[in-house]
C-alpha cells in the first residue's frame, strides 16, 4: 500500500509519469487490436521486421540532421509495411524470407550508419534506448503525447469503422474478393495502421519488444475466448493492464520499462494457458 | 481511499498538469535513479515551470573545456542528462575529480550560449551527504 | 429458363500459358452443374473466372446474376480461427454493406434465417474451430447463402469429410437446389456428381471434354471411362 501511495504521489507530482501512462496505455491498446489480426494472418513477426526498418530509417534521418525525423521514418516504414503485407495472408515462404531479410538488413545498416556518421555523443545509448526502450517512455515531451493521442484516436476509429471488414478479410480473403469486398484496400489499411503503430511504439518499448506487445495479448486471449469479438476485447484489456502494471513497477523499482511490460504479458499468457488447460479438462 | 483517488484524477483533468511543489525545495535525490533521470530530462525539455526553483540533484561531476556540468544517468547507465552548474562562489568545485559523484543544490535557470538556450543551476552549493554502503 | 451464366469459347490461363480452352457452356436457373476433372485441369482457374476474379484470355463470360455465393476450399488459418458461427455467417452480408460499419437488422435476420435453413442455429455462439468438418462446411454454406441466395459456387465442398458427413452435405445441397438455388459444384467425385447433378461439365487435357445433362454424360464415352475408373478406385 505504501508503494501505491508513492505511485499516486508521483502521478500527481511529476508530469512525465502522467505522460508515460497516457502514451503507454494508448499504444498498448492499439497494438493489441492490430495484434489479433496480424497473428491470425501469420504475420506475427512483422512487428520486429518493421521496427528494424524504422530503426534503419531513423539512422538515415539522424545523418541528414533533420529535427523532425518522422518525415523520413514514417514514409519508409509505411512503404515497407505495404510491400510486406500486401500479399494478404502469409502463405508463401517467400513472404517469410522477405521479412527476415529486410529486418536484419535494416538493423545492420542502421547500426553501421549510426557508428560511421555519429550524430550524437552517445551512439550506444541511442541504440540501446531505441532497440530496448530503457527509459524512452519516461522522457516524453508534451508534443509526443499529443501526437500519440491523435494517432491512437485515428487508429481506434479506423478499427471500429472497419471492424467487420477486418474480420472478414482476416478470416477468408478469397471469399471477400468473391463477394465484392475490396480485400486489397482493407489489407492496405491494415498495413498502414500497423506501420503507424510500430513507429509510435518504438518510443514505448523499443524495437525489439514491439513484437511481444503485438503478439502476447492476442495469443493469451485466443487461449480462452472463442469469438473474434471476445478475443479482441480480452486482448485489449490484457494489453492495457499489463502496460499499466509494467510502467508502475518499473517506476517504483527502477527496472527497464519495456522488459517489465513484456514480463507482465508473459505472466498473463502463462496464466491463460493454465486456465485453458483446466477448462479444457473440465469440458471433457 | 477511492474517493481520494477520484478527487485527484478529476483535479488533474481540470487543471492539466500539476507540478512539483513550488514552495519548498525540489529534492530529486530522494527519488530512485530512473525517476531522477526522467525528472531532470523533463526539466530540460520544459524548463518554463521550474525556473527559479531550488533543486537538489545527485550525479556525476564533469568539467571539460566549458562550464562544469552535472550528469544524471538513468538506471542502466545508458543515457545521461546534463545540467551546467554555476558555482555559488569561486572555490565551490575546487578539487573535485571528473566523474566523481556529488550532490548539489542550486536555483534552476537558463543561460544562452552561441544563441542556444541551455539549462543550468545558479548559485550552486555542494551538499555533503553521508552515504551508507550497501 | 433464364440463362444465368453463359461461357462462349472461353480460354483461360496465366502469363505462363493457357490452362484450359474451348470452354463453352450455359448454366440456367435452377440447374445443378457439376464440374469434373483431374487436378491441374484448370478447375480452380475456371472458378475464379466465373466469380469475376480472373479475366478470360479469350472468349466471353456473361453473368446475369446479382451475385454468386462462394464456398471456397478451406485454408489453414480458418481451422484455428477464434470466431463464432454467427460472426462468420454474418460476414457473408458484407458485400452489400459498402462503407457502412455495422450490419442492419435485415442482414442479421437473413443470417439467422440461413442458419435455420441449414440446421445450425443451435451452434450460433459456438466457436468455429470446435465444430466437426461437416458442421464447419454448413457454416460456410450459410455464409455463402447470405452473400447471394440465388446461385452458389462450391469448390470441392466434401473434401476431408467422413462418408456420413459427405452424404449429409450432398443431401443438404440437393435440398437447396430443389428450393430454387442454382448450384455449380467443383468435384473429384464422379459417382456423387452423377447421382446428384443435373448437368456435367468435364474438363481434361486443357480443354472441355464434355458438357451436357447427366444422362448424356453416362451415355458418353468419356463418361463411361470415368465412371469405370472411379468405380475401380473405390474398390
């Protein structure tokens, strides 16, 4: 209880704690919604792949010396997302290799550029915080929060508006095309939303852990819930709760934010596995 | 308890941001490393509301070719926030080695150098803290 | 008897070459057409062409229907998918939704009616992945009916089902046909085709080998060869 008091005190007193919670919870929510779709389309590793591309783009942007790096990072990530996801369901092996190639390549070249053309005094610190997101979320500006809120509103609105179509396109793309639904357009929308969330989420958990944020809540929810709506709602709730708990614990105990959130997600996943094993046995 | 939390949250919604206590000194040394680093960062990003406040910080001392600075590192020692410290009098920082840990107290402000605004602590005094070895 | 689909001297293929040519047949209202042929004979390309998803290399395909309900072959994702039966059947109505985000009451009612028609109302809240093969196919059939209830195109609907479920599904499809739904079915099973269908289209060797009524098929040379071969396989 003492810790809880301390936390509330922090929340009231320090603006960066409020920013962290606002951004953290919103990004967790958006990532979880997308996560269900991506996992079901067998694109679980897209989070990792695209975030490495974003990292590479960031390295290039750092060289050019632009103040607003988003001008380069967002379009490049968007383009890659469209290229990788436009095939719809990831049934071909070619798709899997493409993600791997682009992901590792971007990471390597990004890191090389950052070292050969260092634009800041602390290259390994920058790399560390972008890849692992040690304290990025606790050092946000008000403008970051505003941008995040705008993007989150757009993403959630798009998801609500296109919910039925996203479901149909994820479940059976062939049928959609046959019944006159423009499956390609909706795949494009999904790709664009994914890119936007990943670029944003680099601030939250860093590159390497974005995949976890996208896949763990979805996988946990799928263990227990049996309708698409149930899975989406459960995934959103799990993701937001784990993000909240993760941020709380990392502020109180000085642990890295990204890893703490993912640990919470893993714990929930194991719990849900247990629940599904138990209920499975009861049903029989 | 719940009513307290609700009151706090609604107050926040109405008044946007609250800020650290303006009357007394802002003692960052009482916070854990992550919090201290983040708060210093916050002050560097948005110095407006902290100007004129007395702040107490613990960090690494460094003097190179420019004014001495204090570096506050995050828990993983991966990133650092730097504040220039102007001494209260000439001899305040004599004999301090680079990268040694010091605690200082000063008035938060800004100064201009080459046309850019930087943050600093004015009239900085050195605080001697007895550290218990863990 | 109105002609709902007319194929005239159609040839189909991809950039790599022609897959089937000389396709010339007509589907009338209320027909039950079965498309036979070995693997690789161009059946799936023909299916895509009939649905308007793939252009014909030459010839013309005329469609006089408002829509075709499609029952595709299952993909791997579907088997694991967390989706309730009701959600899946309702998704058949999407083609008519346009930009509207939610289903109207009429659409929900239509979904409920189709579920009733196929005897799966009791399964409405069940998870698709927990159903048996036969039940899953019925769900997808209900979805196809929601999309367009005057004509259905079924792509190998009984593959992977046990014999009892296969018969049940065939009976169900026949019942729909008697209710006035035009059926086009792609199949491997010659004997079932001959038993249930009114017309047969046989594709083989990159060309159309036969089109006509079932009776004509049984009398034709290719019909007799295939029935004998099919019979030998079963033994």
